[in-house]
């Protein structure tokens, strides 16, 4: 935020002196550093230069995003022996908590990508929950998939990743139906909670 590395070192020393001398607090030398905003991780936030606004802005740091993805994968694990309703409840808690914490950051594009990934993984969980080919075909037909397509998909084996990307399955387990099932959209919740500064 200053003109040179030398000026930044000077500011760091004076701020450290003030915090330790005047406030009586201890500065953690291992967590404090002089760097460009892009190289800093602060309370889970990273920083980038917005060329349109000509200013540095905050967004979730890649490490925070990776942590969110790991938590999301746990909650959408096909082998987790709980109901899909419970999985959605846990996902909603994770989404709300994460967005309420990072609502200061710019992350609309990230929310779109994460939304897509969550729905994809949830479709795999639902497909597994339908269990047998007969049941899968029956449910797909109830969800407006033509009979020929329903049977082709239902009897093609348990290739969950491929099936979850199938157009007919995405139509049957649509974003609208997942929302009706109780899943909140990260994009919508972020738009509602976002704080601009």
C-alpha cells in the first residue's frame, strides 16, 4: 500500500513499535510480513487488483476455498449413510456460514462454480439413493424423462459421475427441483447477504 519495499519495512517497524509499546500487545513475527497485497492471506481473505475500480479488493483466499470444497465433499459423500435431506441441511449450514463470513469479498463467479459442483455431487447422491435400475427408470419417468431415455440411463450401470452429467438426469433433478428439496443457492444467498465496501 506504499511506494516501495523500504517504505513498507519502515511502516512495519513503526506499527510494531506502537502495538507493543503503546498498546502492550505482542506482535507475532511468524504471522506478520511485508508483501504485496496479492501475496497476503488475512483471516481467510486474499486480495486482488480490480482494474475497473483501480483498487485492491478482498476475496476468499484459495486455501479457504480448498477448505470449503473439502467440507462440501464430506457432506456430499455417497458412502455417508445418512438421508439426502440431512445432507442438504448440512450443506445449507456450510453455505450460510461460509457466505456470512466472506460476504465482504468479491466472489460471484466462485459461487456460480461452487453451486454447480454442489448440485452435481448431490445428483450422484440422489442417483445412488434410488438404488435399483427398475426404481431409477420408474422415478425418471415420473420426472418427465421419456421411457426410452429412462431405461437407457437406468440400466447403464453405476457410473455416477457420468450419469450426474447426463442431460436427462439434469432435467429430472433440475436446479429448481433441488431448490424445492431445500438446497439453497450460493449465488442467491451471496446476492442477499453481500456487503460492498
